[in-house]
C-alpha cells in the first residue's frame, strides 16, 4: 500500500525547512509543489527540503524540485537545497537529473550550514487594510526603506510599483494584505500578499478605460514581476535592480553592524 504523502513547514527567518514524508509519485507531486510554494511566502533566502521521510520517489515526480527552484530563484530569490534522501530516492533524483541541477546533501546539518552562510537580507513590512489610504502607506514604507538603505535613486520607481500593486489588491482582492520590501542579491523586491487566490494578469486597457493600467506600469518600471498562488491567497511581486557596487557597500555595512 502506498504511503500517504504529507509535509510540515518549519520557518526560522531567513531559512525555510520543508519536511516531506511518504511516497512521491505523479499523484502526490502537486502536494509537494504546494509545500514548496508555501515555503516561499515568508521570502526566505533558502529552502531546505528534508527528504528523510520520503520512502520512494517516481523518476518523473522528482521534477517538482527543479521546477520549484526556478520559481524560487525568480521570487523571492531563494535557493532550494535537498537533503537526507534514502538510497531509493537518491537514485530517482539521479535518474531524473535532479541531482545535477540542485544541491543534494547527505545530512540536514550539511544543508543548514550552507543556507546559514547566506547574509540576512534587509527587510521592512507592514500590514495594510483594503482602504483608499493603503497606496499612500505603501509608498511611505517603500520610500523609508530606500532612504534607510541608501537607495534614493530607486525610491520613485519603488514607490510607483508599491502603489500599483497595493491599488490592484484593494480594487480586485478587497482583503487585508501584507506589503514587504526586501533588499538582497542586487535586487530590491516589493511584494504584496492578499487573500484571493486568483492569479494577477496583465491587462491591455482601451483608451476609454479608467482602470487596468497598473500591470502595464509595473511591467514598464520593474526589471521583473510575477505572482504566486499560495493556499487561499496570492503574492504579487516586482523587483528593481541595484547596482552591484552599491549592493556590495550595503552588504559590507550590514556585516559591520
């Protein structure tokens, strides 16, 4: 009898741990994908996937890991590390070429040591209600972050992005939301999580439309953007590039502090 597939999330900023148990098959791979996407919600720097409890794995189903790694790399810029696979699972990872695409560590402690070596990102966040004041509060938080982190040249673009993302959440989701601004890996990332699981889509408004231009504005200003549906909600994110030399200065200042 096939063992049911379950998972448990353990999040300790800035690392997320996903402990999986059971048989990873084509029918249970969607559960594994859900677990991996849920682990990204708090925007960790690394996601450690503990496979010690996975008793068997299908050669096709293991492709869920590199697929999730691509998503994690785009947003929130997290690395995915696999660890502690049993022999049968390790063989499936090898046959599926997963072990050549992602790091696979023999022990959890090895993966944790690698993940812990990443610098802690700078972050500001705020809970916002679905009101007409939310976009202004979003702009204020983003401006505060840019000036606190020595990025005044990114403030205007970041404010525009935050305002559009929050306005869209107020108009189309109508739920409370979590606004987060993060600086890491030469990327200033802005994300908004709301309580509606319908994916955000780019719209092409006509000349007579009063609304629907927010996504076009974000697409024009941001270096990248996207959305992830998670549980009963979604996260819409966008990023701006930070000059490498400026990011290096910020990292050094953070280490000295």
